[in-house]
C-alpha cells in the first residue's frame, strides 16, 4: 500500500509518496497544468494497482478541483482532510513550527495511515457542480437583498412614505411603479388608466383605496426628488431584476442536477428541491460521516464544552464547517414545525421549559441532521413513523 500526500496551491502542488510503513518513495513538485498532471500520472502508474494507492490532500477550495477531476477520471480515489485537522495533527506529532508545502505534503501522507480511508470519487462530478451552483445562487440571493436595501435607502430620501403602502414589502407591483414612474411627482399624477394597469399587474391585489392613498402621500411627501435619485432607482431595480433572472437560470440547472443524484432529502415534508439540493451538495459524500454527530460538527451545530475537574460548561454553537449547510438547516427548521408533528411537539415541550426560540431551532436543526443522515446513509425515503 502506498500513501500519496499532496499539498495544493494555486500554481503548483507538492507531492510526497511513501509506503504504508512510512518509507519515502519520492517527493516532487508538479505545476498546476497539463505537464504537471501528466508527471503525477506517470509517478502514480509506476506504483501499480490504483486500489493499492491512498491519495490525500487538504480541503482547499477550488484550487484542487481540476486535480480531483483528473485523478477520478484515472480511477484513483482520494481523501480530503479539514485544514484544522492537519494543523492539530502537526502540533501533536512535532514540536517544530516550521511549515512549508513540502512538509505539509509529507504530513498528509503520514495522516493517511492514521485515519479511515473513504473514497469520494464515484459521484464527484455531479456533487462538485451542484456545490458550485448552490453557492453561486446563495451569493446572488445576498446581492438581491442588498439591492433592496439600497433601494430603501434612496426611497428614505426621495419618497419615504412609499414602502408603508405595501407593508414594507418590495414585490412586483411596487417595483413596477418605481421603475416606471420613478418619483413622487409622477406618482401623484397617475390616472385611472394607470390604476387599471396596476390592478391587472397585481391580479386585483392593488385596490383603488390603496392607489388613492399612494397618490395622496406622493403629493404631501417630505421626500426630495432629483434626477440622481431617479437614476439610482432605475439602475438598482434593473440590477435586482437581472439577479432574479440569473437565479431562475441557476434554479433550473440545480434541479436538473439534483434529480440525477440518488438523494432522498427531497422526501422530507415541505422541503423544496433547491433546499434539498443545497443540503445534499454541502454534505457531499455521506460516507464521510459515520454517525450524525460527525455531520453535526461539520455543520458547525455542535456546542462548545469546557470541562475542568467536576465543572462542566456548555457554550454557544461552534459555527465551524459549512456555513451554508447550517444556514439552510436552520431555515428549514421553521417549516419542520408545521409539517413534522414530532418536531412540533418537541418545540412546544421546550417552550414550556422556557427555552429560547432560537435555541430550540438549533436543536431542531440537529434533529434534522439525524433524519438526513439516516435517509441518505440507508438510501430510503423519509418515514414520518421513524422520526428520532
């Protein structure tokens, strides 16, 4: 058995190859390009059967994506280590604080003999693409929210009374009004023809009393109109609408990729396909987590514990690992209250014990992790009678 440790960086990768007894075979540097990949291929081919080769590297973002794809295509498997784990392992094995890429490659090769080796290559392609898409989608969602904040800031100066008409929600109708008419002067002069257009656009939700009140507020508004504010309103809404279109494109691709997987997360009551795909992509290979506790730690939902003698203190959640996974689990916890009876009962049981709302939702998120770990590990749909 051979252990291959690879330290990944942007332009080059350092490789250390040893036997499972720790005897050095070779150490070299390969560039992050075609020639470098071929050099690694040749070095590995000399070692023989891919099943007798363990390859490991740190989880270092997107710099290793092409290398992972290349190795998977050749039939090799690999194990990714959390950088914090390699750091702690280094501290436990040496008193020296020298850190170089070559030393890290050797360290990773050593670690391969200390940890269970699990393969990640079989479904790498879909999972990696899905992870890229859901993270980009979340980035666009944050940008979309930022645009609404910017729009509100402009309205606070040009027409501060506007959002109150729509219960502070910037939906399709208010965005159309702002995009089309821009300022309070034009809004105050809207006619019945304009009202008919708005009523149809809102499918009757925008009533005439609300229309009349909007015009009245526009006439008496304390806001200050200017061409600069008009331009800002137009450009902000344009950017917002472009983000909406891009998110819709990503949603279609995410759904398509998710249904090519063998996941059963979408069978959990009321969980949307996008939410299921995000959770699935962020978890990656469920085989990496031998129990729900490991997945809880990966999501950053375990609690800090400080123990000294007979004293034991429990702190806040650690918030390490995948922030996006933690975010979507927490978001879905609200829906789980409505659609999973056992979780609803649990919530009110804890409320009766004076537990804080957010604390209970974190606990529900942990319960969801146990459910997800069970159905993904066993490849079975959600069963309401087996909720733990």
